[in-house]
């Protein structure tokens, strides 16, 4: 029987603190008009003292689970896509796994910069479709404000903090993730990077003094790259899904720069209102930008049951990717009615239960055999 990977829950979290363009005028040589004209950003959210990449990811994950009828201890896999992890290790995903009580889940981080959420979503969907897992939490979470040099106006104006999460579940009916594209060109790696802090350039007094632990970007070249790949990746994934551009209800792009999104709309010959744009409120939240935009579009009624969507991103690496998906009526039923007693137990849930019973029986047999000396 064919299995499909459906998006059945979603949630977002952003810090309370707002950093406006007027605030930035006080700390760097810039102004509100200049920022809006070149980026479309008016404000961004900035992590407070108690906000971390893991804490924001945890909030988004719990909101994604809410109302789905899936308890945390039934999650099979957690992937956190991030460019600002809690630590080099342990993985931020492992911290989230512990904080939400996902006692049966495997967990790992994925680093593909701003494209990371697309890559992680695709990997989780493939695992669900093969039947190796029944569900997964995919989270994009960032506290990029911690690695921004607020004396560099080319980057200080761009980045904000936040998190977004999707729950993916296996289903027997068509829909969910339809197709995906993942691409990379490492020859452009120097165009957007944090040079120091890894094994190639460990932290020293000199690297700190030279601001090598902050984001550095060749804005002109990144802009050229982004305007080219958003349209091409969108066309490619639509073709992979067996659809036409006209079949797509909304494109949800990575929120890096309004002019990039406008260029993509022209390249695809689509009106801008077919794109979800919220960059003016949050700036560039990297891996979190696509799920945050999805959550807001859903709350605003712009996403409806049966819609065909394209999620598309690009980032350091250089990386880019796109994913085509459809929401189904049955997913909407699960999202609205969160009472577990009213949700039909799916075959995927029964398979999950059978695996857990099997693991417990194996453990019991092992302990019994050990005590008897067999």
C-alpha cells in the first residue's frame, strides 16, 4: 500500500522584543527609508535573555503538536534545521526532544543555512513514505541576532529570530508532500558565511578582534543568485509534482528580501499576491522564515484545504530547494478536532503501537533470559 507524508500540524514562536528600523538608526549608519527600499523590512524580533534556539524550537514544536492528537512520546523523529544551534554538540534537536518529552524519538540537527527547513522537510517526508517512521517533527529555529555584527549595516538590518515547526504523519490517502528539489553549489560558499568558530578557523583573540564570528555577506552576489534560483526551483518542483504553475494556490518563499520575492514573481509570471510575504514584520529568520510564513498565512485564511503550495528557499552553501505539497480535508479535520477520543486511529498509529509493544516484549524477554542465565 502506498504511503503519503502529510503535514498535519504546524506552529510558530517568536521573541517578544521588537527591533524597529528606527531603533537601528540609533546604533548604525542607516535609516528607515533606506532599509525599506532595499529590503522591505520594517522590524524584526530579537531573542531576549531567556530565549535560545532550543527554547523557541520547543515552543513551536508544542504548538505544532497541539490539536493533532499526537502526544510527544509517540514522535519517531525530530529534525531541527538551524544555522545558530544551541551548541556545536549536543544537537539542538536532542535538547528539544528532552524538553517536550519525546522519549521514543531520534533527534539530529541539519545545517543547510536558510534552505535547511526545505531539506529537513524532504528528508522527513521520505522516511515517512518508506514506512521506516510514522511521523516526524521538523523545526526551523534561529537566534541569528547572536551572530550579527550591529556595526555592519549590510547585515544588521536583515536578520531576526524565531522558530516554526511542522508535524509530518504517514497516511494512506494521497496528498501531503508531492515532490521536492534539493541543490547546492559549494563554489559560492564564501559569499555568505561565518568564517570562524569551526575546525578550519578555531576561535582565537585575533578572530574575535576581526569580527570573524559574525555573519559576513556579499549582498550583491547573493541577490543575483537568489533571484535566479527561486523561479527555477519553483518551476522544477511543480513539474516534478506533475502540475502547472497555474495549479499553485500560493508560493511560500524564504523571507530574505522583498525585492528578491518580487523578482521571482516576475520570473514566474505570477502576481505578487500569490506569494506569502511577511518580511516586513520579522526580517530574515533563516530556517524559520518559511514555517512562520505558513503559520501566518493559515491564520489569515490565505491557505485552505485542498490548496497546492510551493515552499522555496535559498541560502549559504550556496544551497537552494523547493517542495510542493497539498493539504487535504482529512488533515483539516484532525487540526480542528484535537480531542483524541474523536480521532480515528490510523493504520500508521497502529503500526507505531505495534512497534512499541514489540520493543517492550523484546526488552522483557532479554531481562528474563539474563536472569535465568540462558
